[in-house]
């Protein structure tokens, strides 16, 4: 793991005041990772669709510290989420900044004011930490680019941003680029790494391009068990080794599926992965359930619809109660009608988000 490449040694340019804004998406894993070692190294590789409409917009205002200001070794920042100061979010961001201090020495040179907002409800099973941490990482890389006396390539910027974002949230490593991103070293994926995500390196079959994801918001509230706690419970899990092996085998399989267009095998693997993730929660100690009764209502309705119509619609789940309904672009009209007629009643206030596969971070 060569992380020395991410320690800058040519930050000779100066700026006293600057600001950057990035819009970065969430992502939905097709093969899940659940379990990691420090610092944010996954126990198995994963692959995700990068989303488009489910995103975070973050602005960071940087102002250089003057000589009279306090300890220049401290990292000083204020955080505003959707217009309000969020002290309860600060410890996680502070821990992230401490983890990346070695790779971003300019963090102690500036005071930062961070303004962030989501296009979707926070902590409801859409990966807000993925989009949030990746947005911060992209803002930091914009600053680094402006300070660097050597030209930083886009490839390096995206790679380092993914590396940094991972140290805040593992899944954030998959939110820098798109439309499919692999995170975790895997023999079937050329160039894959445990320390940053890479775009899926092979040609994807036409059927999996412009894929749709309707996110059914079964529960918009805070999860009763955080993903961080869930990952930690894999340390002594009785089925951990089998699960890590299963996920890595599934990644090799889905790599072939994405190239050959076998959509029936895609459906089977993606739904199995979703249920395996939640099976790990059910069988951990202490055990917990993030699915709600309406999650199961939706799953059963999708199975009935697929059996009755021959549709290629399927579902996946993240670490929460919400259901991601995945379907090819040519079924958009019929699946949307199905959601309106049969599935939306299981959502809070009939609320769902229509999303599509996207291309990653965008500078605003």
C-alpha cells in the first residue's frame, strides 16, 4: 500500500483567502462491504453504482491564520449543515481531519468554514457520509491544487480524493467517480486497491448503462444502530469469514455479469447481497434489525411484480430500512407506474427519490 505518494512536497504557492464548492453523489453498493480494520481497510472488496440526484453540496471557505491566532498546530473549523451550526457533527469531521493531517498539512494553515447540504434525508439509509466526506475531500484537493507548484493531474486528484474520503467513511471512496466504482484489492479487478476506489476498468454491457434507482424512503429517521457500530460487530461474528469470502466471490461474478449483460444473474446476485448484509446484522451479537415491516412489504411486492410481468426490476438495501429499486432504463415508465400504484404507499408520506447512475463529483 503506497500511501507516501499522497504526502505533498511542493506546496509553495500562497493564498490568504479562497473558497471551493463541490457536488458529490451518494452511491449504492451492489456487492457490499461490512467489516473493516483500522484505518478504514475493508475486509472484502465492494462495487457500487454512483448515483446522480442523491448528492451533497459542500462549500469550504479557507482563510489563512495570522500570526496572532492561537495554536498553529490545531485544525480549526466551523460546520454548518443545511444552514444551521451542527456541533454534534463536528467530532466525526474532527476525527477525519486528524486522520488526514499527514496527507494535508495545509489543514493547520487555514481556518475553515464548511457549509453542507443534502438533497436527501440525513441518516436514513442513503449514504450521506459517502457524499459528505467525498465533497470535503474534493474541496481539500481543490485547495491543494491551488497551492501546488507542480501540476496535479485529474487522475491524481481523484485518486487522492478517494483515498482521503475513505479515511472519513469507507463508502465515500466510491463517491468520487462513476458510474461503477470498485473499492478493495481484488484479483479480478485490475488496479483495485484497499486505500482508494477505482472506476470499474472493463467495458460495461449496454443494458447496465443509464441504470435507474428509485429510492423508497420507508424510514427517514435516524438509524438505531450506526454503520460504524455494525462494522465493529463483525470482529467476533460467527459467519464473518464466510461472508468476506462470499462477497469477494460475488465481486468476481458480478464483474463478468456487468460485461456480458446477464441481467437475470445480476438480479439474483444483487438481491442476495442485500439480504446477506442484513443477515449479518440479524446474526451479530448484540443482534439488531434495520429493516421495517414496510421494507418487507416492498420486497415481496417486487417479487410478485417480477413474476407476473417478466420485468427485470430488482431491489437492494443499504444499511437501513429504505429500499433501492433498480431497473434498466427501458423499463422506466412501467416501473415508475408500479411504484406509484403499489409501492409508494409503503413509504413515509409516499416519498421516494427517482435517481439514475451518475458520473461522480462535479465542481460548482
